[in-house]
C-alpha cells in the first residue's frame, strides 16, 4: 500500500527579517511538498526568495531573519519547532545541502579526508578507518580520479569542478533522503556545469534521493526536475509538472522567463527582457507583486493578491488566468 504522506511538506511558511522600522517579509505563505526520490526545482530571479526557502528548511536563516509562521514537516515532524540539538541530527544526516560556492563550504586548512571523516563521526559511532573507507567510496561514486590521493589533499589543490564533486560526495556521506542544492553550478564554467548536473541527477536516481534544486536556469530545471515552483517576491506564483509549465506557462512572469531564454529568440535579434526589476523587500507592491511589470495588470491585480487557480495540473496565482478559466466555463455552459 502506497504511503500518501510526502517526505517533506512545507505549509504556509512565513519568513521575516527584523530590522529598524519594522519587520520585512521575505517569504509569504509558501506551501509545497516533496516526495521520496522526487526532483523539484525552485526558479526565479535573484531576490525571489529561493535561497531563503532552502535555508528555512534546515532553519539556517541567519539573524535578524526568523521563521514567523507555518510548518516544515519531515515525515510529519515539524522542523520549525525543533531545538538546535534535534536539528543537528537532521542536518547533513537526513537532509544534506549543497551550496553555491565550494570554497565557502570547505575548510581551507583541513584535508578533504579530515573534513569527510569528521562529518561522518559527528553523526555515527564509527572508527576513523571505517569513516575513511566510506569517504573513499563516496569519492569514487562522484567519479573523482585517484580518490585515495584526493583524501590527503587540501581544497586549494583541487579544481573548481573537482571541489564541487567533493561537496556532492560530502552531501551523500550519510545517505540522506533529501539533497537541497542551492545554485550548485554557478561558480563553474558551462561544460563543467553540465557534467556536475548530470552526475547529481544520476546519483539521486541511483540512491532514490529526493532533490530540491534552486536555480535561475530554466534550461537546467527542464532537464533535471519533475516538478517546479516559480517564485516571485517571496511568493510561489506557479507550480506544477515541469514539462507542463515549460511547454505552456500560465503566469505572465513565467512566460517572460521562458521568452528570455536565448534559444527562444531569432538569431541576431535582441534578447527578450522582462521590463523593470524585482521589488526590494522594503517596497513590495500591494496586490500581485508582479503587477508593475505585467502587460495584463488591472485594478484588481493592483489591489489584492490573487488566490491559486487550477489550470490543467498547474496551480497559478493570476487574475488573468482565473478570468480566462471563468470565460471558458461560461462558454461551455452556454454551448451545452
């Protein structure tokens, strides 16, 4: 019998930053789920709230940020309500994280082997030799050449692509159920990016690990993920199966992101650009936060935030979409 409870479920998550002059809301009413072995993409421009959403899951938001409301349920247990001690058992063990820049993650004065062994021994009672054997096995899994030699090297002795492979190996050390990857290939050149993403995808499929991929690259999302969330100004504005959204985006913002892809334009023509920019947390507009940049905005969009409507298998927060769905219903009713 199939278990219908998601592995991870985020419900109405609010994250705020306490600053002078009042709190700033970084995430507002975020809700999504992640099943075992599923690959989920979080997409949006810089400042959309993608990384804040990722850090919230492991309660890694630095002060003055804090979780103001909502639940983050890992198999029904609320991570947002756990103590720091309880969270330590989850971080790196059941949920692992891959950060943007490997040089910020790896300790420059410790060898790769020392860092990997320490990570294992923090969670398991195990001898140093047994921990080193596990570390060696994981380095082989991420296809690092001469893994025995790499264990005794320091981070600066490895190339950027090699360091990112080490980071993936560290994420896999304790056989996690979820990997949260925050722009894992940003610091790498294009050919290495493709290699690393293919490696991460293969490993997740082999180990049945759920992947939450945070990126602004729709091309990567379309190749790697099964479902995607599109974020704008701290809200999820569209979510559903990746293929369905890429092939037929409903929200004007998602359409703009897809139209801005280089392959969507004519050769030699100027690339499409969404006018304007993401609002700052201090100046989030009332109503739909995208309305100042939207060609379809009405007074309704400027005054109140739209509720989600279902279009196919996709949930969209847009009055233009809900009005079109209502029109279609009326036409069908009139025709029957």
